[in-house]
């Protein structure tokens, strides 16, 4: 303790904390628009891949953020498989050869994964 009377003591204020708070606020607001990640372009292949990934996750084939396999949800997986099947029916005759093959291969892989998972 100092021998100075309390009225004469000047508190030490750390000015760096203001800069730190400003930096944290800027980081919390996210990166500037020029550096933000952009979504992939919308397209048929992106949609089919998205549905495939969701079905595989519902079947426990994709590890969760914690590294563990998620709980199997066969009804949800069936929903995604049915959705891709309907997409194929509704777009029949309007797809390129590459898109048609992607759809066919994806449906096949989804169905094989579905029947290989034991009922829950």
C-alpha cells in the first residue's frame, strides 16, 4: 500500500482494453463483405448433392461436429431418397446426360445405404 492519502491516488487505467473490446466487436460482427465466404452456385448437381448428404447424415454415415456418428433416422433418410426420386421424375427429359447419370448414381447409392442400415 502507498503512503499517499486516498484523495491523491490516481487509479491506473489500462487503455488497451478499449482497443481489445473494439477488435472483439469487429470480429463478432463478422468479416467484411469482401472476405465473406460465398455459397456455391445454385445448380442441379448442388441440389442433388445436398439431398444426398442429408440422407447420408440421417443414416449415420456422416460424423457430427463432435466426431461421433449421429443417431440413425431412417424415416428422415427415406424422405430425402423420395425427394430425389421425385426430382428425377419431374425433370425426366430435361436433364443433360451428366445430370441424369448423377441422379441415377445418387439414388442407387442412397438406396444401398438405406437397406444396409438395420431398422431402428
